[in-house]
C-alpha cells in the first residue's frame, strides 16, 4: 500500500482531499498553459516552476517579471503567454461583473480553449439582495 494513511480517518480524508485539490489546480493551470494537450506533472513542474520572479508595484498595480531558468525557454515563453492571457481574461471579466466567480470564469475560459463548442461565457444573473 502506498500513500498517506493514519488511524484518524478525518486527518486521512483531509490530507487526501487537499492533495486532490492541489492536483486539480495544477491540472487546470497546465491546461491554461497548453490547452491543446495534457502535460504530465513530472515534466510540467520543472518546466513551469523553474523561473525567478520579481514583483514590481506602481500606481496600485503589481507586475510580475519572470526570468526562466529552464533550458526550453522558447517553449516556456509561449506557455507563460497563454497563462497570462487566461488570467487577463479572468481579471477583466471579474472587474466587469462583480458577482461573477473568478474561478468559474477561469474554468470556462480553459474549457472553451479545449473544446470551443461550449460558447461564450455568460455571467449568472445578479444574486438576490440579502437582508
């Protein structure tokens, strides 16, 4: 048997769920980088995580500058450009529709890149006022 196990079922389930959540986040991140194909974790992690970053703030906006340290810099630049486009789309949509969930916007954007037949993103109707 492999993996994380313990006598405490709650801790075991929490750890398993956290691992699954991180795996799902990484999978969506990789699909944003390369919508045309799946990327294996063993090759995508060194490729997408091998960069030195510097954040610069000016006029209330923070810009992240990345310097790739991987040998496949030309491939990496296009992947990072795809991720930037996805995050830019989320930022613009989330600013325009305040009640829209940014996570749902990102999932729809990546899904539309994978299978364009889903149609354009339509934000949900405004949430009813509570009170």
